[in-house]
C-alpha cells in the first residue's frame, strides 16, 4: 500500500477504522505508552487536539508495548488511564507493534515516507547515548526508536514530518498549525 488513506486500523474495541475517514484532515499518528518518561506528552497532545480539532486535526494514538514493556495494560486500561490522568478526548486505537515482523503496515508505510533523522531537543543526547548502548547502529534504519514518535500527515494524505519523542512539542504544534 502506498497511500495513507488505503490503510485500516483496529480501534480499541476491535472495529475496523478506514483511514480514508480522515481525508481532508491533518493527522498526527503517534505510538504511545502509559509508563514512559515521555508519557506526560499526552497532556501536550490533548492541548493540541483541543486547540485544533475543530479546525481539522485528528490524532491517531497507537499504544505500543515494544519499548521496555512500558504499555503493559489492556486497550481499555490504557484508555481509562489516558482519560483519567490526562483527560484525553482523542481515542486510543488497538495496542500494536510499530517495528518488526508484527508491525502494523501503516507504520511500515510511515517510516518509508519519513525515516529517522536524529534526535533533537533537550533529551537528544540522553536518547542517543541510551540507544547507542542498547542497540548499536540504531540510527541507520528508519525504525521507531521509542514511544511518542509522531508522524504528521497533511490534508492530502502526504506524510510531511516526523518528530522524535525528544522534539519540542511547540515544533509539532507549529507544523500542524501551518497545515490547517
């Protein structure tokens, strides 16, 4: 599949959701976890959603347990956590893999459109050092490196940006705002 709108995801209730439903919208696709140092980004994502949802922003939240088992709960437990702790109004999709043999085809596509270009922001050095020890050569492939990697898709379905979890959330907001 070579078009963002040709993919389907499963909702946390195991219902199919065609991404063609998001045509004409700006979409942020993010892999998340409830027990990660970056989990407070849910607060920033919710603020972004509240600020721009009425102008055409959608957030596709795909919980993932591939990074040190930081999303151990069930889909419903993750949803409840997000609503109670961060009062999220955007829904979480079914917990899924974003790398490897069981990765969602959507993430394979996203990574083919926007590969890894390095970490930025305050925690860039920490993440680079950490991953260099855990996975030498990590920077040489497009894989998702950690929770809260964000892809931005414009209103036409083009994947226009990738923000690593260390990136300043203001950069993500500025990107979204320009596309709306």
